[in-house]
């Protein structure tokens, strides 16, 4: 099987020759720690390096050129430092947020997931209805810059791809949080539900229009949403609110995705998602990640509860990876039955933090390669 066939067979509970080996990698601070612990300088793909170090000889799947969709605001806000103190700085990011971060970071860290950055929110770009009306103008789905300049030709070339193609968007909760800030958004559900409905409807129309543009050029293997709408133990808004405000737009997008022939509709949310999964399933979502163990998620229990209606990615406790040894081996043994049952790509349950040592990462990849069929 090629990587695309393997991806689809795994997520759709088929018969893959082996399960995709996607252990995850570290962000900047993690890689710096690994360099100090023995990772050779110049290693690019740490997952492939670790696999080879474990004795792996199978061909490593490559990825060709994707089909980038720019659903971010156009134009973006100016990234700038507003005030600098002895240890921290006040900055404006590309989304118009004003926040405080340590002087050890640049504003670029708020644009891309370079590292784990703690911040203190000061102001978000939508604080009034006037702000909201102005914000709408930054999201024109027909802007030519939203798709690759060679979109139609690239779509033709991608028809015969041998790697899985994913197109990603922000979900409505994620996007509203970026506009208003988390606490103000939660209050809006009570104080101004009409504004929330307007924002959800606008985002629903916007993403639907982009999906239709994409599907005219290419049908991806997965459409993936980012939501991050749960704490430890509970979702950030009640399941009843999710059903009332968000489920209709999830369903609308799901109908477009299924109608285009895209087989996998994925959802990403940190935190405890056990009370959200049934709602997502109603919308046609059939895969989710990262299944954080520390938040109370249990991949084994979810398989018993939801059967083969939901596939998963992630689910390996990063704390067990940090401890290593027998703790790590027990964690891999715990999730192995779900790997064998199908519909599951095992991986770290979030970005790999710097307390996971380089030797432990090597052992983690070795164990993962064994249970996914990449090592004998």
C-alpha cells in the first residue's frame, strides 16, 4: 500500500498493510533539549531518524505538494511590539490580539506553533458590534489569494497522488475565540446570543464557500477542523450550547464534505471530549484527536463506547513518555488493542514536551513501530 491507501484504510476501519507511523515530533524547546541529550545536529525528520535507529528498514512515506487553503484574515494586522519591560513585552499579533509574552520570544511565535508560549491576554480585536462589522471585511471567500495560484492545474496533478491530502479550517468556536477572546466569548453566549449566532452563521457561510471552491479543484482525503473547546473534565460550553449554536454548521459542512466524496471529516480539540464526541458524530465527523489522557480521555474506553463510528489519532499519555521505562511500555501495551482493532493512529496526545528525553523518545518510536507493523 502507498501512504494514501494506508491512511484511508486505517481511518475507515479497512485492512491496511500496516498502521501509519506518526509518533509526532518536538517543538523548538524539545528539540533543543534533545540536542543536549544526544540527538545528532542536523537531524530533520526526528521520527524517521528514530525509526532507523530502532532498525527500521521499510521505505519512509513522503508527502508531495499539498493544496494550501488560506482561510486566515486578509489583510492581517501588523505584528509589532507595543511595550517592552525587563522580562516581558506587550505585543500585537497578526490577528489583532494584544497580549503579554516573555522577552525570550518574538511576535512570530504567536503566528506559528514554534514552541509552547504562555501569554496574558489584554485585548482582542472584536469588542463591539462595530468591531465585528469591520472584521467581516477581512474574510472574502472569493479572494484569489485564498487558493494556490495554480489551483486548477494542481488539483489535476493531485488526482493521482500517493499520499493523503488534508485540508484544514478553524471550527466556529475556535474562530470566535480568536475574534473576541475566550472569556468574553463564553459570556456572549448568555449576554448576546444573537451576536454569537451572527458570527457562527458568517463563519459557516465563509467556510462553506471555501469548501466549494476547493472541491471544484480537488477532493482531499480529509477535511479537518480545529476547535480546542474543552478543559480538563468538561467542555468549555455546555453540550446543550454546542447542539444549539454549533451543531447546525458542523452538519452543513459535513453534508458538503460527504457530497464531494471526501471520506474523513476530522475534529481536533484539546481537553476532555467525551461529552462532545456524540455531538460530533451526529454531524458526520468520523475522526478526532489528540485524545489527551491527562484530561480524562481514555482511548480504550472510547472504543468500547463509540465502536467503529469514530476513528482516533493520538491518545498516548505524554507523561508516560516522560517517565519512560516500564511506565512507557505499559502505556503502549494499554493502547495496543485499539491499534489492532483499527481506526486508530497512535501518537503522543499533544505536542511532545521537553520533559520527554531523547532516549525515551527513541524507545517510544521503537515500541510504536512494533505495534503498528513497521518493525518485526
